[in-house]
C-alpha cells in the first residue's frame, strides 16, 4: 500500500507536463547521442573510413558548448522554455536531415559533416539548458526533488537506447537508413514537446539589459561560497568520472583479452545500474542529509574503482560496474536535487548554462588526466589513482560550506525576484 502510494504521486504519473517533458528530453537526447555514435562508426568503418578524423569531429561538436552555454543563459531565462526546447530540437533535426540528404545523394564530405557538428554543438546547449530549467515548472514544488532525481537519469536512458538503436540499424540497414532515423528521432521528440502547456513554461520579461543579466548569472554562483564550493566539487567529480566508460574497454582488453562483446555487456550493465537507482531514488526523493550521502556515494564509487583494478573475474566485473552505475546515479540525483531546490526559477537558465559549460570543459580535462596517468601506469594504475581521488573528494565534501536549502514555500516566492536581479 505504501509503495502504491509512492508510485501514484511519482511526477511521471502525477504530472502530464513532466511526463511529456521527460519523454521529449529522452528522445532528443537519444537523437543527439545516436548521431554521434552513427558517424563515429561511419568514420571508423564506413566507405570513407578515416579514424583520425573522429577526434576532430567530436571536438568540433563539443567546443561551441564552451561559449554558447554561458551566453545563451540570459535568453533561456527570458524565453518560454517550451519554445526554446522545441526550436532547438527542430533546428537540430533540420541539420541532421540535411546531412541525411547529402549522405543519400553521395555528396556528404568531411568538411560538411564538421560544419553540421558545429551547428549541433551550438544548438545542444540551448536544448539542455531549457530542459533543465523547465523541470521545476513542470511539477509542484513538493514533487521537485523526485522530478529532479528522475530527470538526472535522462543521459543513461538515452545512452542505452541510442547504442542499441544505432548498432541494430547500422548492421541491418546501413548508414543511409540509420541517419534518416536520426532525423526522425528529433521530429518525434519535438512532437512530444509540442504537447507541453505553453503557459506553464514562461520566462522573465527581461527588464534589464542582456549584459547585466549575464553578469547577474555569473555573480549568482561566484558570490555564494557554499554554492560555488559544491559546484567545484561537482566539476572535480566530473573530471574524475567523465572517462569512466573508457576504462571498461581498456579493462576488457587488459583482463579479458579484448573480447568485444564484454564491452557492450559491461557498459549496458553500468547504465542499467544507474537507471534503476535513479528510479528507486525518485520514489522517495529527499534533500535530507544530502552532503553526507553525497560523500558516501563518492567514497563508495572510489572504493569500487580501486576494487575494479584488482578484479579479473567477468562476473565480479559485471557486479562491480552495476554498483558503479548506481553510485553515479546517486551522485547525479543528489546534485540535481540541490541545484533545483537552491537556484530560483528565474535564474535556472543562466545557472545551468554555466554548469553545462563547466561540465563541457571537464570532459577534455578528464581524458587528458587519463592520458597522463596511463603513460606511466597501466589501466589498473589509472583506476587506483582515480579511486583515491574520489575518496579524497568525499572527505572534502564533509568540510566545505553547505548550501542552505530553502523551504518550499519560500523557494517559489523568491524565484521571480532573484531571477531579475
């Protein structure tokens, strides 16, 4: 009875807007991930295969986020977030449709593919920033923690669906059909987002200049030591864990003799562990004792990484990555709850734009760190170093100043005022 009551009040069942938002977010994110996976295979195994170009393509898609994420923030707080998401999804779909037409007509060149990747890199932060900012508008304040927890699983949902769909279509129908499906995914996601109630996702009127609102967004983080400290921990955690899935193929090659099917199995188990944990947490989401719980998840993940460095059994590897996925979901859910319950609605576009930019910068730093450590140690050494880093970060969390999460009734009343400051 208690479980049924929790399920009945879950935001996916209780709020039509959140259900539509979550589904549209997953579909568009699947399309984004699917496009990258498909053209990764195209450059690795396609008729014009050129593996060294893959790194350049991925870099050109990622670089625009470093500028667009911050700069678009004030506009996301002004614009209606439904139309921001819908516009970004449709424009991404248009770019991918153009790529599909060029591929089908044998006119797709690598420079044109790079141009498409850069355009997508400019549009993705608009969608992600608007989607993050829209969560609190899709549910009642009392359901915000559960909605934020559920929304944190979007990427893992998308990774599984995108990887499965890309592999299936590429093996069964080839690159042309696969790219056409990518464009259709954007259209499907846009159709879901079109069902959102427009009036629920309005932005600020924007009475101040763009420059002053951009400055206010930056100062919102820098002028709050507790929030800035947690953001710093969040980014450091990303630097350490962003290359987590790289370790799986490295470990499979080192321990299991490079059996490719084990890479797919372990990465799927990692994502399933994350998704199931996010679902479970969303049924009883809370911000109580958030910092100690966050520190425990960091320490546990670090311990699992160090344990992984000593593991040789396939079954032990499988169990380990499931628990690692659970820890990552725990960390993402906790940070998402804190950000949503701390940052007022009128500032969320700017805040998540800044956060996305910092996260985009953390990715190459994480990969560079893996490269540096792996140059002097094997994969087991890299895992051990990263695990120790996470344990030290867990200790740090216990000593940083803590964000005071405001009561729900005060949170809503402060949102508009702070958003226009």
